[in-house]
C-alpha cells in the first residue's frame, strides 16, 4: 500500500467544474470480486463525460463506504485481514487503516474531510447494546494515526433490530462540518468539531422501522448548494426533502421546529409520471427506482434504474439518459452509483473524452492494487 502524501496544490478531486450540474461515481462489481470505478461529470449543456484521470479498476474485492471531498473510504483486505482503504483517486495514493473491533450491534462508518488530503477522520458509530441504546463513537484521526473512543452523553439511539441488512443501508454524508447517517428511522448528525451528536426523525419513518428497513425502497443522503437533502422512493412516488437549518423559517405559512422535525418537502412525483416520459423503461415496481443525487440548481434528481441511470427535471418533467450498464439476470445492484460533488475550489484537473453515452463496464481502465 502507498502512504498518503500531502497535495497542497489540489485540495479536492470531486468538485465539479464550472457548468457541471453534478458528479457521479459508478462502482461496478464483477462476479470474481474485481471492480471498476467510473467518474462522470453530468453537465446541463453537454450531457455526460467520463473523467479518465480519476477512473480506475482493481482486482481485489472492495466495497465503497463513503466519498468525501476528494477521498474515498473503501472496505477490503490487507493480506487476509479485513481493513479500510483510504484512497485519493487524483494522486492514486492510498492508506490502510485497521478495523476497529466493536462489541455492539448495528454500526455506521463515515469519512470526514474538508478537502485537505492529509487531514481526515474515519468515524465509526456503534450501538452499544439493545437494552441501553447508548452510543459509542470510535474515531481514527490522521493527526494521531490511532483509534480513540468516547461516549456522547446527550443522546441515545432508537430501538434497533438485532440484525440489519447492511446492503440496504445508504452511504453517509459529510456536509457543513458534520457526518449524517440514517439509522433506525432517524438521522444521526455528528458534528466533528466538538464531537456533538443530534438525532432527528426521518420523513419516511414508520412506527415499526425494523420492518420497513427490510423493504427494498431505495434512498440517499446528498448535498446540493451547501444544503442537505434526503431522497427516497415508496409506493407514493419519488420524494426529495430538505434538512432545514436551526431556527429556519421558510415562507409565511411554514415554520420549522428544528428539534422535532427539521424537514421540508421540496419535490414529489409519481413513478408512473417519470415512466410516461420514456416508453423504453421497463420498470414496474417502486423499488426499481434508486435515487442517487439531487441538484438544487437544476431542479433535477438522478435515478438508477435496472440497466440505466436517468435524470428527471421537476420543472420541465423531462427525462434524460445518463449512462447504461450491463447486469446479470435481474441483479442490477452489481452496479452502485454515488454522488461525488464536493465543496472545495474548482481546481481539479480533468481529462474528458466528451462522451454523450457511457456504457459500464468499460474495456480499458487503469488497474490499481490494494
């Protein structure tokens, strides 16, 4: 493994260039355990282009855990030992981080970085026990190179199921100095500075969330315009909610009680409405719609469907094709997509091929070893 090095000239690799609506990363997992990672720029005026300088493939098994301002957190192996890989796609530098042994049940992992390649924190959220619902946070800091642990005293987790389907979980989001996790029908917010936690009810929380969590409704946390959004699907349609700031008032008739329910519904549309715009889609169930990202500027949501990724504009009702991918049988989850737009300066160097139609997997990719 290569060690992480300072890169003072380029602080972020995921920040979109001017004119880019959103950045997407496609992680294609082959049956033999190898992977491809394709970085895409979706531009409102010129379609989609592949960023060859960031895209890569690996022969070893890895899973994508988090993307944060130019860094990727992957789970994999070092020899025969499981570990985390912290990877910089721009410099192709990586760092192996040992796993933290936990005693509790459900856990979430997140990556916090404001763009500096040598300053980061990997945060592991652990539910200590189903009886106490206490929270323990384990933090691996680039400053110390070690794990440390502490127990927030101001918060307890909701009742959690004894077993969770981790593959149905959603990636964490780092935004405005805080990590955001969906857990047990609630949003856990961890403010890195001060190590302070907050817990909010999710807009789609059921009373029996343990049952809802086993359903294959898809959802995501994403950032756009410096704001946090929660997108999800159900039998009523595709929905976009905005996490409001504390004491925020929106309009005359809407007041946000931030401690009780800090959400505002931004958009909602029936799946049938999206399907009617393009008869080529053979999608019949709500769980076939997987939200990936939302662009506040373009008023557009990006959705993964079996074999394709599309955009839907809420203002015009138009549907656009982003890319297509092959999948064995009906298991279209062999390809996962993530929002990758960061907050830093527009200084990432890009070499794009100007493609208007991408098909995954790709034939030629730079091969890396983990």
